[in-house]
């Protein structure tokens, strides 16, 4: 299986890269800054330099699985949310279809379930996530959409709770647990599903069996 990891140098993407390496799953890291090549080559990955704001279709050649782990940061504003959380995801679906990829995995957000219920400061962000998720689901490409809740940089707990709403009382989830969920979902060959989750007490593998 040839895997393209988009957003490899981001906070969650870097953890996904480490999990792919630990699982001996070969991958190509898509990065914007060529200076970051060495850190991914140390993980045994190939690299491709591309910009989400431009045409990045050249990164998709020979790819079976595409993982979209890029995301805007909290302070970048509406323009970057539109670019990274919506438009580039949509382009990824188009490129995946054009190049015959078998699966597109998108790390979205729990807020995408109910954008209209999001806090005002996160309303646009959640709308962009929902619009891109909907586009992926209608694209004709087999997909897996992961919608984690509020993210932390704590070490992985190895446990989650499956949820299908964005209630304010849900426990946060570690970015490392998101990476583990992604790898476990790939190993379980889950597809054409939307999986929402937050921090919880159910072992990840057991939780995904319920999905």
C-alpha cells in the first residue's frame, strides 16, 4: 500500500507519521518546506514538496491511500480556514479520484456535526469542516472521516468515546490518540464511515469495532 500523508509536518500529522513508521507502513510525506525533508527521511519516508494553496496533484501519483492531516491553527483566521479546512480537502478528493486512489482519510473535527451549534469564534471553522466532509462523501472516492473533539498535546490514553455530536461537556482527546485511531481504522479496513470521538474510557480498538 502506498500512502500519501498531507500535512505531515503539522502537530497531528507528525504523530501520524511516527505511527506509520512504527507500524512499518511506507508513506510519502507531503511538506511545504523542503528543509523538513531530513526529519521524514529519518522515518524512512519519501517526501514531496507541495503547497496546499496551489496545484498539488503531482503528489498523488501511485498513491493507494491518502491521509489529509492538515488543519488551520487557531489564530490564522477565516481565509486560512477556507483554504486548508475546505478547499484543499476538496482538491484532495478530486486528485484522489483522478489518480485512482482507493481511500481518502480526512481528519476533520467533532464540530462538523453541528456547525450551527458551534461557539461563534469557531462557527466558520466548523462550517468549513462540514462543507469539506460533505464534498468528500459525495466525491465517489471511498473515504474515512475522523471527527475528534477538542485536541490536547497530552500523551495518548489509548482510550476514547464514540460520539455523534459536539456537546460542550465532552472530554478532550490527545492528538496522539487521534493518530492511533487513524492507524487502527486503517488496519481494520474501515471505509465510507464518519467516526466522531472524544476522550473516554473505551480502548480504541474496541471502540472502533462498534463503528
